[in-house]
C-alpha cells in the first residue's frame, strides 16, 4: 500500500508539472533521486534540451525503488510518451522493464548507468575511470608531499553497478601504494545513506584515530565524511571522493578540512545529451549508440578551477 501511495503521488506531480503540452512531442523521464544537487544539475540539462526543441518533458522519481521505477515507466508509456529517458537503478531489473518498452517500438535512452539489453542510446561516463582518477591523483599527491604512511578508510558500494565500477577503479589505481606498503586499509565499509555513513565514520575514527585518509564512492557519502570531519575538527585527515558539489568546492577553497580531490561527472551535459538523443530517435534521425562524457578532477592545487565551478553552479543551488 505504501508503495502504491508513493507511485500515485509521483504520478500526480507528473501531471501537474509535466502535462499541458498540446501537440508537442512528449518525452518521459525517470530518475532515482530528484532532490540532490547532482541530480538537480542533470535535470537542468534535460530541461534545457527539452526547451530548445520545444518538447514536453514528463519527469518521475523512483526514489531508489526498482518497482516504482517500472511503474513510472509503464505509466509514461500509457500516457503516450514518444521516448523514455532513464537514469536506471540496476543493470538487469531496469533493463528488463526497458526491454519491454523497446519492443513496443518506443526509443529508450539511458544515462549515468547502463542496462542490459542495450537501449537505443546510452549516455555514459566510464565509472571505473571516475574512481581511478582519484586514485591516480592520490599517488601524485603522496609523492609530491613525501607522505610515508597512509592508513585509509574506504566508504564503498556494492548495490549499484556504477558504485562497483567506481570502487574497483579506485582500488586498482592505488594498488601500487599498497604494494609499496605506503597505504594500508584500516576499514572498508559500505555506505549510501547520509546519517548512517556519518555514524559509521565517527565510530571508526573513535576506535582508530590514526586513520589519516578517507575515500568515498559518491556525493552523499563524501558529504557525510566531510561533515563528520568538521564536527570532530579532524583537520589532519585527507579526504577524497567522487561527484562534485558547491559545498565541496567551497571547502577546498576556504575550509579547514583537507579535502584534496573530487573527481566528477558532468551531470548537466549528461542530462542534456540524453534528451537530445531521445528527440533525435523520435524524429528518426541517426543516433549514436553510445555517447561518452569525460570526467573532471578538481583539486585544492587549482583554486581558479574551483572558483569557476562556484560561479557556474550557483544557479543549481538556488543562489
């Protein structure tokens, strides 16, 4: 019953916010997190592409529930969406739901995560590269600062394909530091929710106060780590992670916590390209099967890049 209520509320929001397009082409969109800054930026990209082409973009939020995701997709098909743009939750379960849509002759475009079987088009970032880029920077940082010992805490993920890929990329990239016995892993914990991650990190730092490096797999867990370090005043611990935010940029510019690097995707570009590809497919234009978006690494060493990020991203946080 709770799930049904959630779906109904989401669909009502879709009717209020996404209909009334007259004869416009309707593109359906499903994501799994509409409130986070990263997704707000991606949604802005989707909205911009939809506005450019004069299409009606109907948006739904599955809130990390594959059953809700399937229901939203099916509802959009019933409401005559000409294409479906999805940030899928899982490779296989999401893929099966989208396979049914494809078999109806409706173009499917995925972004951020992949599905099987492959859709009409996919907008991707190599998540293994996303994870490894932070590790590559850490190796440079260790050498440049002549760091002899790192005792690390990793906040990782095994629930989502993108999380597994990021974590594998990072772990593989820092293996030389492990082999040289510069880096030892004090703990590796799975984290996703903010409050739980805060508690886990604080407990580990209380029991192992000599931890001096933390790496986190996504924006939410990196935020949890940053806030915990600030609350404990642990300015001695190096922090790195993935998925940039205004909070992280400002911390690297002016804060006390030693946040050394964030490797990020370009969510605005991903959202924009996803809707563009969907529109092309609806019109019968040639669409590339895979569109790759490069990653970016922000570090404390280059404050001008951080300042530029702040200026260009204020609009995504309501400033």
